[in-house]
C-alpha cells in the first residue's frame, strides 16, 4: 500500500455531517437596528411601526445557541425600535406656538 495522499485508491466519498454548524448572521436584527437608527435620524413616524414589527420578529425567531459573544441581541433591537417609535411620535405631543413654531412653556 502506498503512502502517497494522491493515490486514487485512498479516495473516499464526501459526506457532510448530520448537523452542520454555520455562523448564522441575524439579518433581521441587523436590519431592524439599521432601520431604527434611520427612524431616529429622520423621525419618520410611518417607518417606525414596521421597524417595531421587524424587531418583534427578530426577538421571536432568535437562536440563542448560535449567537456569538458580544453580538447584539434581539432585545437591544427591540429596545432601540421602541425608543425610535417614541421619539418619532414625541413631536405630536409638544405644544408649539403657531406664530413662531417654538415650544410654549406657559399658556400666557
């Protein structure tokens, strides 16, 4: 028997393991964080609701065993999306002066 690794008699068929470990990237969480940042910058109220739904979807479909240490968790995406929702709707609850557009602190 030859010890040459290129010997054709030593070839075996390629077989993948039953469980293949793959580094899974959490695309929904990353996309949710990016869109939450976009909502925070643009204060777009209509985009804030789908971002919250994406963050909820990311939270419900998380794979805790596959996450790396130090990576962002779906909880941070959900908190950022909720904060973006609050910030984008906060302008509706401020009282502004119709003449100047400045915030009124008193009724006088």
